[in-house]
């Protein structure tokens, strides 16, 4: 399906509250996509513990138009952000960029690496 897929690595994120709270991460993602009128089908948020000092939070919001996912490594202050929005009924390209931009602003990274992939 055609659409825009944006993959970003966020380094040295400063928003400690968002890095540590799985409910806040999920709420933030859901509100972000609802505010731009995309359709949330469901969510899945999990905390994975690798050892006593290394854990991460994964949150996936499944959309009728595709998905938004984050993998948050709070101890490393690192976030992997994955936004894919299909263009089935409408051109949602700009909505994908708005989601990506907004979440980057909220996590407040010092450094960002982003790749845009046009799916066809």
C-alpha cells in the first residue's frame, strides 16, 4: 500500500517523564494521532526488562491507516520512532510528518537521525 514511512532515531532525549512512563507514552501517541483525525484501532504497550538496569518500553498504536510505534530505552535516553501512514482514501503524507515532528518535539532529543521511505 502506498504511503509515507518515517523511521527516526532520537538520541539524548531530555523529557524524562515521557521516557519513564508507559501509560504516558501510550496516551501521548494516541492523542497525537487522534488530533490529526487518524483512526486508532488498538494499542499494545509493554515493558521489557533485560536486566536490572536495562529495560525498554515498546508502544504500538495500530491505525486503520497503518501504525505508529515507539521503542523507548529510558536508561540510554534513546527512542526509536516508526510512523507509517498509508494513502488509501486520502493523501496522508503530511499527517505522517506532523506525527513525526510532534513526537520529536515531545521527547526533546539533542540529536536526530531520520529516514523517509515512500512506499508504493
